[in-house]
C-alpha cells in the first residue's frame, strides 16, 4: 500500500466538482488505483526507516516550514495518513489550500492563537457571541492573548499593530446571529479573519470565498455527525498550515487515526444530513414562532439545522420535559439535542457579558436531527406544556440579532 500523504494522489480532477461529489470523493481519489474501496485506518504511532540520514533531513525540513514530509510517514505526532485524508477532504469542501486537524475544536483554536503569538501578535479582536469556551479562552488570557470585544462595525477601529487575529462566529453560538463576513474581512485589512464555521458547515457557506483566511470547525459536530468523535480542524492556506503543524507537533494535540476515519466517513453524508435537518429546523422554527408559549425565535437567514428560542415559562421545565429529544450539550448529530446555554455551553462566560451578547436566561438551543418533524413537534409541544399565556413574538425571517 502506498503510504505517502493521500493529497499527493488527489490531483485527478480536471474540472471543478460539485460539493456533494467532493464530499464523497475528496481524500479518496487514490483508493481505486490501490485496489481499495474503503479508506484504510493506519494506527501506527511510528514508522520504520533504515536510512537515518534521510530521516534527519526530512525532520529538518519539517522543522523549517511545517510542510508535510515527502515519502512515508515519520512519526504519529508529525502526521498520519488516515488523518491526512480527512484534512485533504475538508480543505476541498472549504475551498482552501490545506487543513490541519486537532484532537478537539478548542485544541485547534489554541493552536491558531499560539501560532500568532509566536510571531509577537498576541492581540485578538473578537465579536460576541462566540462558543462559551472560545469566549473564556480569549477573555481569561490563558495562552497569553489579549482580547478586544467589539461589534462588526467596530473591527477596523479595534485593530492594533500587535493584532494577530480577528475572530467571528456566524451563525453564532447560541443566538444564531449572522455577520457580514465580506464586510468584516475588508475591515481586517492584512490581519487574518478567523471564522468559526461549525454551525453553517461548507454546505451553507464557504467563508474563504468571502475573504476569511482561517476557517475553524469543531469537527465533533456536523463534520462527524453522529456524536461519536471529538475533533477540531482549521482550513487555511498552506503557509499557515505549516505553522499549525509545528504547533501541533510541539504541543501534541493530534487527532487519533480512528477519529480521522470517522470524520472522513461523516463528510460523505454531510450535504445530505445538513440539508435534511435544515428543512426540519425551518419548519420547527415557524411553528415555534407562532406559539404563544415562545416569546422569540432565532433562526438564521442562511438556514441550517440550529434553532434557538426563548420561552415564556421556565426553560428548565422544557429541558426536563423532553422524551424523544435528547437533553444534552453539543450539536450536529443525527438525533435532536436541546440544552440551556446559560447553564451549560455558556456558563463559563461572565453573566453580564453573556446577557449582553443576547444569551438570555430563557434561551434554549436546539440542534435538529433527522427524525420526523411531526414526532419532534409532538415532543416539543408536550415539553412546553401550558407555558403561561401571552402573545407570540414572531421572529421567523428576521435576522437573528443578539438583542
């Protein structure tokens, strides 16, 4: 079996391929020529070599730029062939030169911050809301970074000579607020814009086409899609990918090969899953917006499988009342999940900052899966109960604001 990096064999395309086709074939184009159908899982942590001089030269080359070593793999912390297949595929879907996978989404974000800090660029400009742990990592300065929080219109004024990164999440977790990525990218000038694209996935938007230079995913979510893999990935140009590989090698936040295999398999059904779940989510958002027990619905203009809504009654009673829907943190699985952000995903964010970003104490976040819409609505209707009395505030079709 050929053990070189799979991306080296993927130059078989002569024309652009549709997203659905890339999802199935990217990272796998060399398999048929090897007599394989399913991608192999390479579990090796180390690889034999009888030419130690050549190994030394390849390690020197990697240390200089972070470029993938030519020829067979060297060591599991430098890279893995199975993980490389996933990286190749995700880069294709996002329309970037490269992608670098990590053990979790937070490990991926940490590597970006460390890579910029190593260049003396520790300042970050960020727009709330972000995922709660991303917010905490920036605010607490755990990696030596300093953050300036602003709204999208204030990005240009917040930039400093030591700004290494501008970070946004669109649609945002958990309010689903949307950002004009092209406008923010323009405001960034030469500073890289990092977009957390976890909620949208490349099925709904490709931030690189709007000027973003770094695209972050908690691959645990939609990319894996089945709630059984923990991972993160950054799609970017090859130069920055080299820096990320050096950080990954030094810090050890590598992705396990089995996780790489599961993610590659997850990508093959990503467009089908996202589109099917999005259709159900849009229907549920409409029903919730017309329900007097719900005071506000957040649903993004680009669509998607996430719905957030604020209830008139006690949100904790709704969490306790679901039976088909799973009351759990995380999202993007084939089954529907619901959680109370102020208690879980954004609990670590200061309460005043949390509320200022639109994460109210009555907000519930629901990740819609692949169940039948009528079964999901019956469960929601039962969990909402009497819910008090009051007029509905219809929000469907309006931008998901943070107010």
